[in-house]
C-alpha cells in the first residue's frame, strides 16, 4: 500500500520521516523521494537481514537525503529516536509483521509451508525464547489461550491438548511436525475450509514469540508523542488483533473530552492529540491484492498530530 501510505503521509522536502519497519526499504525509498532534498530518513528494524539489504538500496537510490539506520525494536522507540538526535518527527510509518524475505527463508521457521526448526524469532541475537520452547513447555491451558487469543483459533483447546499429548512421547521440533499436529487435531470437516489449518496457530506463535502486540502498543504510544504538530502517522496491519490496537490507540488520542461519563456537561477543555483520523481502514486496491496475495489482509489507518492553539 505504497501509494496510499505516501498520500496519507504527505511528506515534504526537508522533513524528518521515520520508518519503524524498514524491511527491504520499499516504502522508505518511495517516501524518501518526497523528503528529498535535505530530508532525514530514520529507518528502524529489529532484523539483521533488513539492516544489511536496506542501506544498500537506499545508497543506490542517490537521493539527497540524510539517513540514519538503527537496529532495534520499535517497542523502544523513545530510546531509538533519542539516538537519532531529532527533536521530533514529521511522519512515521509502521508496516507490521514479517517481510516476504523473512517468510521465504526457511531457516527462520515462520512458514508452515517449509520444513524448518520451530524458531520464529525476529531478532535471534537478542531473543532467547523460540516457538519450540513455547510449544514444548507451556501447559495445555496456556497454550490454548495463546492459540485462541493471538490466532483467533476456534479449535485452540483441541490443538493444545493434542500438542501436549504428542510432546510427551517426543519434543516437537519442526514446522512440519507442528503443522501436521494442528491438522490432526481439528475435525475433518474444518480441514477442508479456509486454507491451511496451521495458518492461525503459526500466527499465534509468532505473535507470542515476538511479543508483537505489546510492542505495537508501546511503539504507537511513543510515535504519537514524537510527532511534530501537523505530523502524520500511518499504520498498516495484517490481522484484526493489530488493527484493533491501532484503532483504539488513535481513538484514545483523538478524544475531545475526558470528563467522567456521568457528568452532564463537559468541563475538561481537553485538547485532542490526534485529528483527521481515517474513519475506515483503507484496503489495498484490487490490482495489488492480485499481484501480492499477502496484501489481501492489509488495513491502513492514518492520523494527524493536532496543531496546538
Ligand atoms: C512487512 S515488513 C516491512 C516491509 C517494508 N515496508 C518494505 O516496503 O520493504 C515488516 C518489517 O518490520 C520488522 N519488524 C516487525 N516488528 C518489529 C518491531 N517490533 N521492531 C522493529 N522491527 C520490526 C520486521 O523485521 C520486518 O522487516
Ligand atoms: Zn470534558
């Protein structure tokens, strides 16, 4: 949703733009054109492979911008932006989740379609807990809760029980073993609908391993604070749990009144922090959905930092 992001961010030459999910710098490069000349692009990613590829692509573009590439988790956005030594930012983007190269690299263990160790850490150098550890150590109730809450999996209880039974004979070590167990655990009728039955369980595990929802909440909170008046935030999410967090964070920051609900007349004179919130999430155009099937679940929301009176 490059065109939509660029349009919603409305960056201008010389401005400061922060891409919190640099990935292959596809978005960053397009938006960098808008801040050129003399703008500053701050690119953040927690994944080492993005941090080697993206700077190469940016330097090849020969845009006249300053560039600061930082390794880190956007959960620590305050610290990262302090490192970048900027007083504020004019535009910020979150394009959440995993990148296609991460999914396609079998050794990372993100994909149920490729045999690999159950890893799923986005930053293996700084994270110790892997998907295998979660699958092989949590009790049935906790495992079911993760599958239900983070994967919205209706057969969470059955899958968790089957995993626990199976691992009592031998630890579950690979993506293929887990995908097969999920398939066995659900009723035969459910195996025939809705794509690969392991999809939701893999999503749930990835969210749990990387503590993605907590990271998003902290990242959004900091991003809204760091925006300059009139600055814009764009978030592209890929499942309803993320989208709900974005929608709630924007609505919370856009409140015009914080009086107790039982109070009949507003006396708080509260100033909203965000304005111009996208009423509905934007969806990718049909051509993009066709050319990039992963984009089908994407939802884009944007907002503007209020200009103080
Ligand atoms: C969907 S890709 C971004 C693709 C990018 N917009 C592009 O056009 O190439 C998401 C990226 O965000 C990174 N990421 C996900 N969660 C993160 C977090 N909490 N902190 C830092 N980076 C994160 C992933 O490592 C991945 O590279
Ligand atoms: Zn009020």
